[in-house]
C-alpha cells in the first residue's frame, strides 16, 4: 500500500480509505447505500488492514449515528492500529441547535461520536459542510479547543467553496489556531469541477484532498454504457440518482468508452482504472472506497500497486474534459499566466 502526507501535515495515510456510509442502512436514503452490520463490518475492517488500509471514514449523519456505532464495534481491540475520520454539521435531531458548526454543536457532536466509536480521540475531524450562519472564528476556535484537549488530532472540511476554505485558513493563521489540513471533495472523471478552483487552492495552501464518490455514485462502474444506458435494478444510482446535476449521457459514454479501452490495455477493471486515474492527480492524498460486500472491497483494493502510463492518462483526460466556466476559461486562454490558478487548462493540455 502506498502512503501519502495528508496535505501539509505530518500525518501519513494510505492512498485508499474505507468509507462506512454502507454501514447500518437506517432510513430510506442510507438503506439504498447498503446495510452492513457488525459481523460483516469486522470482516471488511480486517480485509482492509491486511491490505495496509488503516484509515476508516464515517460521519455522524450516516444512518443517524448507527454507522459510527457499527464501526466502533468492528474496531474493538484494534483502536491502536487504525485512523478514524468522522464529520459533523448536518441535522442530527429536532432541537434547534442540533446542526451546524456552532461551538455548542461541534463539541456535543464530537463527544457523541467518541462515545459511538468507542475511542478516546478522532484522528481527522471534518466539518461536513459550510455553515454560513456561524462565524468561522467560532467554528475554528471550538475545533482548536478540541485539538488542544486531545479529543481530535487534525481538522478538515468537506464540500466547501474556495472562498469558504480560504477565509477559514486565513482566520486560523491570524489567530494561531489549528488549520484545515484536508478537504473532502466530490471528484471523478465524470465530475472534474474540483480542478477549476479548489485544486489550485489546495496546491497553494497545502491542503490535501480526500475524494468521496470517486466512481460518481456508480456511474463509472462500467455497468452503464452506450449498450446499457439504464442503471442496473437495485443499484444505488438507480435508487438515488446523481449526487448533483445529471451528467450529459454522451459525456458519460465517451468516458466509459475510454475506460474500457484502457481496461483492456492494462488488464484491470473499469472501476480500478477510474480510481487509479485519480491517484495521478495533484493534491490527492486519499480516495474513499466503499463496498456493500467483501468481493466489491477486494476489487477496489486492486486499484493500487500499479500506475496508468502517460498516454492512458491523456486518453482519459481528453474523454472527460469539459469547457470550464468563467473566469477559468479566460485564465486558461492566457498561457503566460499558466500557474496553479490556471491548473484546469494545464491538466487538459
């Protein structure tokens, strides 16, 4: 297993982590993701550890805390061998303060997660989304207090805009508080908007990326293609649809065609190729892989230990490229300023 620094920190993490959104399956939404229970979860944890994957990602919102509880059961006796990432921000109860990034909710959410996980600290604690109703100084001071108390080791964010992240980093620098070392982001061959602003920001500020939904909700599994445009019955995508705006079908088919070609060249599966492409991208420290069963997990673990060659990367880049929005198309048209601020154009030749 390959290990990388998580952003500009001293923490080394495997390039793959295991995501636990499939644990529990409570409620209609998370039931569509999966329903892994404690005994199966323990087997998956052991499979990951055997492969060198010691980083496990969860969130308090996953099945309203049940995913954290099941992960806690699965790592009993293994707490010293694993790294745990969890998150808070989204609504967990009916009380008016049971959501957001206020000091009150952050500290309560962290303590609740510690209990459900059965650990004395959380290695990477994320703000799951940006709370525009709470001053960033209140959020970051609360997080810094949790770091100083030993309840969390590092802080990170997820789903922030560029200005959200930059404002937060500036506040941390001004006050000498802990800063976000990582940004958990939606990024795949089918969704490359991360490259427009957040990736250049990550390069400039030393913020690593942790990738969620690297197969775009299953759209890059290879099961959806020109010959089979309808998602398989019972799949997560067929039940929940896209995470964001639906992708142009022709773009998806072009990407899957290119993935199929590279798959045949490398002898790897389409999902393995799509995951390996992400590992070649700037700022990527870690990719979260999920699985409903052990076989899926074993397949995803085979995405590492080899690399696409330059021609294969370029083929996938070309198939997945889309015109950037303003001001990035304007920046990319001026090669004399081709710096990190113009990264999207650079990555697409």
